């Protein structure tokens, strides 16, 4: 049986540092994407410990993604691209114009 994701989702929704400098739209989008990822992690993890470890990774990556998305939001694509490279993440081939586009393109990084 899969575990109840609610406590893990609360770690996301109550994490004030998660969304950093993102505007309301970008912040809401990131929280939705990360909450969806946490639900999937809870459903697919073999144990509570595994789920917690994967959610910790997802939250860490979410914070990094928020910092990159904030740079995109501010029009500093070069800085965002450099930050992605420093994480070892490939920049979206199609390019991005908004914070939400970047979050959407890199949502797989939230899988834990």
C-alpha cells in the first residue's frame, strides 16, 4: 500500500524558502509541480524512509530550479543557463521565455 503523501506535501507547501524570488505565478507553478512530484514519490516508494529521502532530493532540486527560474523571470537567461550547467542539468533545447516554462521543461528534476 502506498503511503499518505499529505505530510510530505506539507513540507513543500510550508517551505517558505522554496520559492525564493519567484513572482506569484512562478511560485504557484513550482509548488504545484513539486506537490505533484511528491504524490508520485509517495505512491512509488518502497518505504517511508525511501520516500522521505526522495522528497528531500526533490525539494533541494526545487530550490535550485526556483533560483534558475527567478533569473529567467528577471531576464537573465545567461545566469540561469550557467546555474543549470553547475547542477549538471541540460538547458531545454527549445529555450525558455518564462519561469513557468523553465519549471515545466525541467520538472523531471523534481522526481527525487
